[in-house]
C-alpha cells in the first residue's frame, strides 16, 4: 500500500474560502472559534465543560439507548453510549443525509475522520473520553438528493412519491432496487456480503431512519461509532428556549445577516437566512413557519397560530419544530457535549456564517474540521499511471489541461509558441516607438496588426497541438481512460462513486485501510493505492 498527499489548494476542487481557512488567513479569523489543532482542543474542552449540563447528558443517553433497543451493537459502542453520562466524556460529530446505500464515498471518509480524531484526542488528553457521533439528517425533506447511488457508471435509483421528513419514509419499493442491484454485483464472496447487507438494511427495516442506522452500525460499530436521530421530543425539549427566541425575536436572521455582509466582500455566501429558520413537522408534513399579519402560519397548509398558541404547542410538542440549515448546528451543539464538527467544504462554508449567531445565543462554537478527502487507486491503475508517466497531481487537472500539458511534454516538437510571441511583442514595441515619433495616428493600426499577428500565432499553436494529439491518439486515449476511471464524470471520485465498488474488490479491508491511513488533522488530499 502506498499513499501520497496533495495540498487541497493544488487540487483545484476546493473554494478560496476553504483554502484560506486551511491557510489561516486573518480575514477569516472572526468567523470561527478555534483552528483545528490538538493544542486548541484543551481550551475547547474547558469551554464545553462549563456549558453542558448533567441533565442534558442523562436525556441524551436515555434517548440513544431507546434508539438502539432493537439493534445489535458492539461492546465499544455500548461503552461509548454509557460514557456520555460522565462529565469527562465529549463528542466529535459528523453529519450526513440518509443517502441510499450511503451515497457517495465521502460518507465513509466523514465517519473515519471522526473516529480517528477521537483516537488522536485520547492520546493527547487521556483524562477525557471521546465518542464519535454520526448525526443522521432524518428531518431533511429533499428526497431527490438521497434516492440514488452510482455503481460502475450506472445510477441505482429509488423512485417514489414522497412528502415530509425523509427519516419517516417507508422502505417499501426498495425490493425492486435490490433485485436490479444484485444482478450487477456478481457471485463473489464480497458480492454476497453486499447483497446481504443491502437486504438486511432496506428489506428488514420499515423506515429510512432505522435502515440507515443499521447500515452505519454494520459498517462502523467495531470502531465505537454512535448514531443519533435528533428528531426526538426529549432532545428537542432541551432546545425550547432557542426555538422561542427564534420564533419571537428572529434572532438567527439578524445575526447571520450581519455576518453575511462581512463575508460577502470576499467569499460566496453558502446559505441565506429566513426571518424564521424553522419548519413545522407533523404527519408527513415539513413546511416552513412564517410570521405574517401578526400570526404564525405553516406554508402550504391552513395551520395558523397566535403567539400564545404556538408557544403552547412548542411546550407540549417540541418534536413538531424542525430546525433548518441555519438552526440545526445550534441544536446539535445544545444537545451534544460536542468539541468539533467534521464536514465537507460546503458544510464548513455555512458554519462560518454562524459564529455571531452562536455568540448571541451564548452557546460554545465548535472547532470546525474539513473532513478527509481520498482518491483510491488500485495497484494496476498506479502501474498504468507510471507507464504513462502521469503524476497524481496531474490527474486533478481539468480534461483539456491534462491532455494538452502531457502532449506538449511528450511531443518530439516544441508546441509552445511563447518565445515567438515574446519576440513578436518586442518587435511591436519598436513599431509603437516609431509611430510615436512619426505619426501618432498610426498607433491604432499598429495595435490592430499586433492583435492580428498574436491571434495568428495562437491559432497555429492550437492547430499544431491538435495535429500532435491526433498523432499521439493512442497515448491520449489511454490517458483519458485512466482519468475517467479515477475521476468519473470529470468529478472527484469521492463525490460520485459508491463504496460498494471498492468493497466488491477489497472487502472488509477497505474500511480497515481507511482507518489506518486517514489523518484528520493533516489537511491534505490523500491519494491511496491499495
């Protein structure tokens, strides 16, 4: 096994916001609490210790035990749940949607990053316990984002008419998906395991929440992962004061809007707050709450509340109030003794918008850590790259640049016309001087001729490059083939490919290799050859 790390900024796949964060640019400093290094976790531990109550711990453990009652769990997972009663136990959390069969590969990378950070923290600060948490996004309602996964270039899709929160969706209809998927898997030992786990996940559980909990537990309970569904009345009761503040004072809208004004000067805004950032959740319904004409309305329904009525419903049924993308992070940090949130670039981007909101709410803002990113190569793919003399870093180039750079490199003639262009520009400098001294009206004509001749050189360069591509077509086709295999649809493998493709080849060692090789605090893109 071999590995190579590439700085995120050199991949071309990460925003300036994320690259600047990793580079600790001073402009971003007001938008987060502490940078993710081991030293900073000491202060984070102390800050969270002062905030999180024993009552919250008791409710959290009781809820988790209830959610796990019908699931077989490892001893280490059980110990982790029990340990959350202790005041020296803290969590590291990642979150993800309930994607069909985990969705893209980075589902695994998020969780492995979380597990491995807990291990590093235990070594550095052994007096404390650290529990890796997977937060299931059970309250989301965008079915189109989660109803498929990609397998060997095919889209395996679950078609269904749905409404409400996805966690409550019936798994009915997934038997047809299972039958189609099974046909593509083959008959190997690893294929049989994948068939079995898909069947147990979706055909032996009634809803998407239980199915996803089973699947994540099956893959990671040997490493002590604890899976939480926060759509619970007892947990939401802890959040009532913050929901009231949101309903009656629109606190998040004010705070995030101020932050957005500051961020907008340099970066793209990931999410825009609404005046009320809550949904009403009930009976396959998840619709926005708005305040109009002095009453609270649930959009697309006839449900209306006065201020006193909505306060009464919140007190009696807190589970009916569902946080959106702006409020969910605050909810997470209120109900968990959490130190760090691990997410992708898009997730961290909206977390940066929330620091002021957390400060106003007097809730500790977690350390934000970019999840590990990985490109998995097989040994045979690495050998092909070596034969073609293609570096791992070159693989990340966009298709045209990837091919053009290589054709220039291996061509037996020089396709770079930069020296000729420089010579031409120098000649025109003399012509400009001549025109200045004789007749300035000729300056426009000189400029037009300069542009024309430079354009002519560029066209000749492109034609020569095209001719060389044709001459080296066999080499070019092999380059495209290997890049397509590693960057399906010209995108990152981790955002496209499902884990089952690699499990089919590597079996249980796939996750073992990830646990062994992913360093959550290294902050570089890992190219892993298995």
